[in-house]
């Protein structure tokens, strides 16, 4: 086994960022001409902080613009609020979609006239104005190691053949009988359980907004909801074949991803961002992502859940000068239109760009899967408007279910009680 130990250590310390809810620590990078304009950037995607600091230095040296990149351990919403309260906002900030809707009216400039707008379908517009620059496309589903599967089955793995839960369960049993006693892994982190897996229960409803509002109003129930039960049926199969079934809440994320990378397990729920950890090991190139298998006829088992992930807005307050705003605009256009900016997104950060002009041939196997589904129009839209405390509270509930401390009925009741007191995010 070959570990890139430094990379593993770094990434493991920053995993919280993957739930799109803030970051682990504070840091910055500054370089370039001290006589030039200075801009500050908030990065809420901590797994790319090192890469961002490196490109900030290169960009500064090339353009003379002083660029400082920061991240912070608070949730995105609370950190940005603190910065405005102290009259010290970032020139531009990378936030979640729901934060754009909260901040745009008071703090975001209109970007409608920018060159990149015509090269994406993922921008956020409010009242006819483009206010959110989409950094990338991300998606969730079941990650698989095809080499590990084929070594046992002796057949080429086609994920489309295992779209139903029945077929998927049969394959897991075949793998178990073939010597892979525990073919699956489950991340125990609250952000993975609540913001990613459980979120698909809401996202796969016919009308996610109506369903979430119904939960908050008490007019919708989870216990008898077909999608909730379908997703939990799949989760139960993942639990059954979980390598860490004896102590699932103690399982370390990096261990699970190592086992997937090296073929000790075959399946694991996650997203293309997980490549930042998988590539630290002796991984198989024959990997990819597939939709969550379900016994359903609504088509959801043929699609990943995803879309635009992380958005930049540029500050409109009096704390930011027009010169700084223009420098921020220039940086965003550089990301989209310059080969070095493109390479930062696809090669250094392993991000699936949200722009039609950017070459994606250098993307990793998970991101290639995401791009394939995105290009085919087979992405179920992210629901980006869950309350901030949904991750910790609902995630904690799902950890209890994962550990076998609650049955499905109690889990559903707990979630319904949570939603009864929740405030739905306006958007």
C-alpha cells in the first residue's frame, strides 16, 4: 500500500468542508505588487485551500493584484454575518446557494454583463440580475470500484444493470460469496448522512419545496412517504454489507475511502469531491459513480443528485471600492477564459467546471462520471435550502439509526419533530 501521508493528513483535517457548510481553520495567502489593488477572497471549500493559496500567489505575481484567500471554521452564514457586522467583508466570497439568496439583495453586485454568463446554465439570478458565479458542478451517488467487482464476478461491470435495489443486493451477495465479505462502506459524518444521503429524500420528491414546507407545517409525514422508505431500504442494504457494521459510528472516513480505492470494498455513498482523498492511495482508475439503487419507477435510480456547487458573489457595500470590484470580476473571468484558470479548476482542484468552454479531459474518474450525467441531463437538482442546523441535528439522528439505536419508525418520528420546529429557508 502506498500512502501519500502528507496529503492524507491534510485532507483528513479538513473534511468538514465537504458538506458545503464552512471550513476547519483560518488561513490566508498574499503576494504580488504591494502597489497594486488588493482583494480578499473567502473560500468555503477547504479541500482546495492549498491549491487556492498557490494560484492566488501565481495570479498576484502575474497581474500585480494582491490576492488574499481565507477560510474559517464557522458555518458560512455565521462567518459572513460576522464580517459584515465588523464592516470588514471580503471583496468576494464563495458561499452556498441559499446564502446567495440571503445576501444578494443587500450585498451582491449585478454580474449580468460578464463574459462568463453565456457559458453556463448554473448561475444564480434574482429579480433578473445574475448575482451568483457557479464555481463547479458536484453530484452525489454510489461510488464504485469496478476492478474489485469484476475480479469476483468475471464480468464487465455496467452500473446501469444495478439500478434496482433487488439487483444491487444480489450483486452484494455475489461479492460476499466470492470472498468480499463486506462489499460496502458508510461514512458516519453528519454532513454525509444528513446533507447528502438524507437530503435525497427531499430532492427526489415531485416538488421538494412543497414537501419541505409540508414537513414544517406538519402536513407531510416521513413514515408513510414512498421516497423516504425507498431511500431507507437502500440504506439498510448498505448497512447490512457495511465493513464497519460492528461499530459503524466509529468508522474513519479516510479508512473507508482507502478500502474503496484499493478494492477491499466495492461501493460507498459519496460524491466526486471524495477524489481528493481517494487519490492519496493506490487507487484503481476503473472507478465511477452511479445513482442510488432503488426499487422505483420514477426514474430517480437513473440519475445522480447534483448541480451547481458553491457560488461567488462580489460585495456591493461601501467597504469595497469599484477598483476592487473590477479586480474581482477580472479574476472570475480569468477562471473561465484563461487556460491557467481552467487548469486550476480541473487539474489542481479536480472540479467539474460549470462552463461549456472548459476542457474536462483531465478530470478524475468520479468527476468524469458526474460530467457524463450532467451532459446527459441526468442530474436531479440539489436542494440547497435546508436549515443550517439540519446537518447537526438530523445528522445526529441518522447516526443513531446507523448504529442501530433506533428503528425506522422512531427515526422518522424524530425527523418529523425536528421539522415541526424548523424555519424553512426563504429563497
